[in-house]
C-alpha cells in the first residue's frame, strides 16, 4: 500500500469517491511545490495542494506513465551534441566525395549481374544520368517508390503498393526567449496535452541560455489531428500550432 503521505488516501462512501492527499514536503518532493525550496534569504518553501482524485482521473495521466516501459525506450538514449543531423554530417565528413546531391531518381533497373539507377538533377533538370553497381540499397519511401519506373516482380510491386503510411506532423517554433525555463522552470522533456498539437517538446541543450529558443511546438501522429495538420499548407500549420 503506498504511503498516504506521498500519494493520499482513497475514501469510499455515500456512493462517492474522494481523494484526500496530504499537503507537505513529502508529497511536494514528488508533485512539485507552490514555492520551491531555496536557501539564504529566500522565502520559505510552500507545499502544493494535492489534486482532487477526479481531476487526476480526467487527466488520463496513466496513458503516459507507460511510455518509459515501451521496448525501445527502456535503455539509456543519448542525443548527439548539436542535434540529430550531426549523424548525417559525420557521414559527409567520412565519405563526402561519394555523395551526389539533388539527384532525383526516375528509374531502377536490374538484371542478373548489376543494378542501374537513372536520375536527373533536381535543380536544373537536363539529360538523364545513370549509375551502375552490383547492389543497390534503396531507402526511398514506398509511397514514392511506387511512382518510379521499377524493375521488380509482381509480388514485390504488390507489397510496395500495399504498405500504408500514417499521418504525422512536427512543428518547430522559435521564440525570442526561453520562457518555458524562465517562467515555468521546465528544462527538457515533453508536455502532453489534449489539444490538437498533442505534444510540446523542450530543448535538452543550452539550459538557461539568453536569447532565442526553439520548441517542438507540435507533434501529432496516428490521430484525426494528424490528418488535419498534414492536410494544411505549412504556413497554416504554424498558425494553428501558435493558436
């Protein structure tokens, strides 16, 4: 049985259930304070009041408590210093001379000996060019691949056409100051909402830095909101997220 000093007590009677939590340092160390503890000449800490049990139920908080138990989230996860694109930049550093940019693939043909890829310059167009090799590692999304002249058998083509993709949208918002840290004392992590934006993600770097900051202002997927956002032009997505 959990310590009621931490989590409160459930009382049943008269057809009603109420949550009688305790206000104090034990519960506030978990829940947060009305005024945080400090030192020196700072004001004394003020514990926060427990939420009514009905409000906790309405929040559906249990839907988020299991996220840490999802298989790929269980281990320690690190973020590259400077952002996720630092991984791609590392490839450029090592094999940059082999990378061909702005190459729009128009056809992939293969026989018993090799694979030939036809492409054009996406910026200038011009005459088609080809590249041939023993193997082709293709990472083109299937919803794009099925629009390319592709030399595969019927079962493979049917499989490519049959794979559905879920709707998803991420929106980055830059602000003049890091108000979530300065005003709300939020450092990194995620806020889950019941709004169309669904999630707000906070930067895990440059804590307390002056000047501008960027939030993940919306992250929606596999929901009616996701279909709504992906149907909008990018500028309208930004307006809706700010709203």
